[in-house]
C-alpha cells in the first residue's frame, strides 16, 4: 500500500477519529474553505450554483452557501430531491436532469405553486408535455430550463457525452416550437455543460501521451462550445425567449466558461471536496477535504488487506480515476480489557 503523503496529516486524522465506530467519513473545514475560495477565484465574478450530486450533505451545502454570496442556488440531481431540499430550507433550485415521472413533477409543481423556485431541465417535447400537465393540475406556471448538448464531433470521434438531443439551431428551433404550445410553462434558463472539459483529467501521472491528446482535444473543443452557447442565446432572444439565466461549466472548466459574456452563472460541486478524480488536472489542484475510514479486519497476504465496509466514489463513472486513494492503514484499537 502507498505511504501516506503526509505523516502529520495522516496522524492528525487518525487521532481525530480515534475511538469512533467505522465506517465513518469526515469533512476538513479548513481544506473545504480553501477549495471554496479557489472555485470563486476561478469563476471570475460569476455566481456558482452548487451541484448536489457531488455534495451529498445538507450541512456542507449550507456551510458553502453561507461562506460567500456568490454561492447561489443548487443544481439538483433529481426532482424528488429538489422537493425534499425545498422542504429543508433551500431555495433557487434547478433539477439538472429531465424526468417523465408524473408524481415527481406534480410534487415539484405543488411546491412552485406555494412560491418555491424549482426549475425543471428539459430537452424534448414529451418532457414539456408532462411538466405542463402537472403545472395545469396545480394551477401554476412551471419554470423550465433547456439542456443544450455541448459535445464536440471530431472526425471519427465523439468528444463528450450524449447528454441532450438539442445541439444545433435546427433542434433548438424544434424545441422552441414545441414550448410555445404549453401555456403552463415558463422558460427560465439555458444550461450547457461541457463534460469533456469539466470532467476529464489532463495531467494524469504516467500518461504523457494521453494527457497531450486530451489537452489538444480540449483546446479544439473550447471554441466550438463557446460558439454553440452564444448562438443558442442569440436564437432564444430572436425567438422571444430571452433566458433569465445561462449556466455552464463544472469544477474542471470554470476558467474557460466564465470568459463567455452570455454565461450568467457556473456550476461546481466536486471541487469543494477534492476527490481523486480532480488530482489529474493541470490548471488547478484542490485539497482533499473529505475522507473516510474503514476497519482493516484481515491481512490476506504480505501486501493485501481486507477492509470492512464501503467507500466513496466521486461524481461520474465508478472507475479507478474516481475511487478514493488510501492514505494509510491502521487496525482499530483493542478494548482496554483485551490489551
């Protein structure tokens, strides 16, 4: 097993959790604060909407929102989650992923009818139709957002994710044509998330060729992303749908996204915790603010141990690049009577 990067750091965490039952997790508020400052600096002067799928802790969300007024609103993973968060004092919520689940949409519209701000992400007429029905039943006007795909198609390579079918002016017009048929919906914002920039490491140790290729693809993709978001905003205004908010970026792409004049806010979440996924970025290095401890309950061999319990996977795929890195090993202390 690799040695801890800092013995004093390891010992500090070890002593802090000594005697506590495992598995357990901790949040280092000093590192969290430094990561928050870094996110704000990298975002220019734009507000930062916090992504809840990367910060699964209401106390951490509240702590971040209270740190600086530029941390504004939440980008929620699920419609039911947004309803739950609104019931726990959070406001300015946007559901990042579309849904066709009518009970969830109905619950959202009921909260909106009571004055809560919850926007729904959409990219297809079927999603609009179900959201409009829920809004009609609750007697409210439901705010909706458009998810603009920001992937880049290179010859023989799709650089990005298949996130939304709306990725050019023709598909955008089809979406807007459909939106005009739903009187209980109100267009509120545009989100264009460049996953291939924000979520792909480009400074991975031992992978020089890979890093060089990824950096080249990112550089070529950046201008296309900016042009697509800018063109979408212009078409929306031309069609009479001026977006109140334009969201872009993620922890790994704040520097480039904040330069676009039409972007009104950026999104980030993982950058506050600093998981392993973001150890491999060239332009920033977050501090490890979150850790977890498991009981080592078996030595299976000279270089292999078994831990009892689970772990922590960063937002995204559950591959090695998103898994936590071991920082040290320690048997739990025996009860005094057994020593």
